C-alpha cells in the first residue's frame, strides 16, 4: 500500500503519513480505528501485542497496555520492585 493510498483512507496527505512513519507526528487517537481497519490489524498489533490474547489481558485499555509494555523493558530486578510496589 502506498503512502497516498493510506493517506486517502485516513483523510490525510501522504506527507502526513510520512511524518507518522518518521515519528515527526503522532497518529491521533481518533484515527487509530481507521488505520487498523485499513491495514487489517488490531489496535493491539500497533503496540506489538499479540492479537491472540484472551482472558483478562485482552481487556486491558491502552494505558494499561502501554504500561505493561514499558514494564517488559525493565530489568528483572526493576520489574520485581515494581510488582512489590503495586502489591
């Protein structure tokens, strides 16, 4: 899919798509559903989370998902400290 095609489906210019790709601009949250539909992915896929999740994990909101992804980047000791602090 070209940047122009993606831009047309989202109602933005291809230059805006370039800015999204380069990290110059963030994708507005209101555009995420259309972006996912056009790319045939789930919102979880945008954040690198498997679409096959089930149970409680699949019900996380975007804030909780982003927090979980940040936790995953921590060292094991830091994760343990965070878990202890939350508990």
